[in-house]
């Protein structure tokens, strides 16, 4: 081995030098700052008095909303940790249909409390364990705290929907819209379960007012028969969904055709027409008496459908085609040569009620209970806003309808959980106790934010809630007066599923961030050299309140 000591040793390269590496507390601090920044953006939207955000995209299109899920969806998130927070919020939206703002605000608060404990010497692993213990306890407390609701309790279901609507642009029509929500829920009931996403279709129409919004039994699409001699009413409809053009295509001008006589050319043209007619005839021969095409139907094909007494319409929206397929059982046909009667769907009725109305109704399905909510409003911004309102209200009503559990709103459930956690923490030995207390403090950020957004003092509100909660278990904040009152008496209630999932989502997000102590990022993807909290997105938020 002699002589090895004289050789100059080369440095060992472990990490690709093109990567940017951040480790330890620096990585943790940067990630926490990013998560807190996302929470800070939507914190002011929380609660019935939450402020709106104006989102302007590159094309100049404006979205005006205080819906947390919509804001997070429209923002162009860049920081990886912030993206994880948004993904957790998406999970909240998917499972509970509401509560995304609460989940993100709670996640930000959990990380803010954790950062202070880490700076005082508590290890992140201890915090993860403590937060997990606290979340399990919180879920049990909420389940014991919840009140059972029967599916037949229509009044309570309407309260639930109305609570979700309160604070949004269409709040003045809350009673009317909540009735439509509950009517829709009852209409699509399938042995105690409701499929809001597939069985309720929302259609928007500019004109009239929000109070002109209506619930339609079946599907309503903004299309009409292509010819005035086509039938306007078809009972026992057999529906074909064509996802390709039905257009007669002449032979290309670049094609070479050798003919000796003019009769041969005429004969060739007639064969072209015959081939196309046979293609259309394949649809008619299946027994279809109603044809919905996602693309164009030319006048030549239209003539054949009219002669066969078939209702036909064209350029149907992709979403409407999907709904028609789900509701009627029809298959989307992309190759007409392969269409068979098994591809057809069925409905009791296809009808265009008014010859001059561009609207077709499809009603009565064998294996579906599809309903349409026809949203009306004075402008596109209004109808878009009402659509988001219905999306939230329908999902929270669905949660209560299926689970049969509610908790009082106005911050009452958060105070119940925080007080129970503080009592629980006193029985825990070790530093996990600090994490459980931090969890209790973090969950109180929800009523604090609600109070702040109502213009009340957050500290005074928390003190009043804690004090009153000892005697009135359902005590919450009255957003109109600032008093602490019984939420059940006021009719302010929330689905249990929304509250429990918000805790699960927030803890999941916080644990993911706390467990990261090393970040490797390619320099090609490196963002501009600014503070993380100022580099969350590049969306134009200049109009945000």
C-alpha cells in the first residue's frame, strides 16, 4: 500500500452540483413559510362575512369569489410545499365538499405553532407524534359532540344548505336556493346515498334573476331540433350519441379518377352519395329515434333523419354528452360503421316544449335519477357564482343526508375540541403535551378568523366563547351582533363530515411539512430570489381585498 499517501485524493461528489440543496431548520422554515403564505391568502375569506378575492388571468377573465377551493384552484402555485397544501385542500373538497378554507387555515396555524416549539428545542418528530395524538382525540370528541339528524328532517337539511350559502354573493336568495338543494337531494336518493356529482347537472342561462333558478326533472340542454319538420316530442326514446362528424365528404380534388364518359363520372358521384346515405342509414337501422351529435351534421344527413322522423341536433357540448351517456346508458359512438342497437340509450321522453325555444328536455331514465338545476342570473358572473354556491351547498347537504350527523357552527365545535384537548394534554407525560396544547391553540384560529372577518375583536371573542361554553355547550359567535349564543337555537349548524375531514386534512398537511428536513431542487426550476412567502404564485392578484 506504500505510495498511496503521496497521491492527491479527488473530492467525492455525492449530490449533483446542479441541484440547490436546503437542509435542516432552513428547509423546515422555508416550507413552513410557504404553507403559512397560502393560509394567509385565504384566511380573510373564512366565515359568512369573509372578504372576496378578485382573480384576473392572462386573458383578462375575472373570477370574483370567497370560495377557498376556487381561489386555490385558480392560483398558479409554484412552491412545492404550497402545492402540497393545495392538494390536501383538494382532498377536503372531494370528500366533504366544503371546509377547504378551514383546513388550510388550520394547517397554517399548526405549522406556525410548531415553528415556535421547534425554535424552543422541541424536535419535529415529537410534534408529529403529538399532533397525531391530538387529532385522534379531536375526532373522538367531535363524534361524541355531534347530534343525529334524520333523513326526513327537511328543515334541518335546508338549514345546513343555507349555512353554506350564507356569506356568498347569492346570500339574499339563500332560503330559495337551499330548498332547491334539498329537493334535488331527495330526488336522486338511492337507498340512502346520493351521487351529487353525476346525478345533478348544473346548467347556466344568463337572463332573469336568481329567483328564476329552477329544478328540472331530467336533463335540459340548450339545443333544438335541426329542422322544423322533425318531431318535437318522442316517447320511449332510443338515443344515439354520435361523437364524430356526419358530413358528406367529396373526393379530394387531388385524387385521380379515370373516366371515359360523362355517365361514369355521374355514376361515381352517385355511389359517393349512396355510401354516405348507407352510413346515416346504419344509425337509423339501429332503431334510434333521437340523435345527439357532438360535432357537425350537414344538410344531406339532416335530410335522411327528417325523412325517417328522427329527432337530431348537433354540436352538443362534451359535458352534455357525458351526462346523456351516464343517464341514458348510451355509448359514445366514434365509428358509425360499427354502431349497433346495444349502443343506444333509453329515456321515457325527449321533448322540445316550444318550437321557438332552444332547449331540449330528456326525462325518465331506467338506471339514473338525473336532475338539472337551471341557474339563472343577470350576468355571467352571477350565474358562475351561484354555480359555486350550489356545488358547496349540495355537497354539505349530501354529507348530512348520508351521515346523519351535525355539529353547531359559529366556532362552537372548535371551542369544544380545544377545551377537551387542553384537559387531555394534562394527562400526557413528555413533550407531546406541548404539541397537543399547540393543536388546541391552532384549532381556535378558526373562530378567531371568523370574528376578525366580521369586524370583532378576536381575543375578546375567544374569551367569551370559552366562558360561555362551560354552561352552554352549543355556544358560538353570532356574526351579526358579536354575542355568544346557542347555535342550534339560531339554526347555525355544520356537517360533522366537514369538521372531521378538515382536521384530518390539516394534520396531514402539517405532518408532511414537518417531516421534511432536506430539499433538493433543480436550478432550472429555481424561482426568482425572493422570500418564499412572496413567491407562492404568479397569478394577478392586484384586485384582491
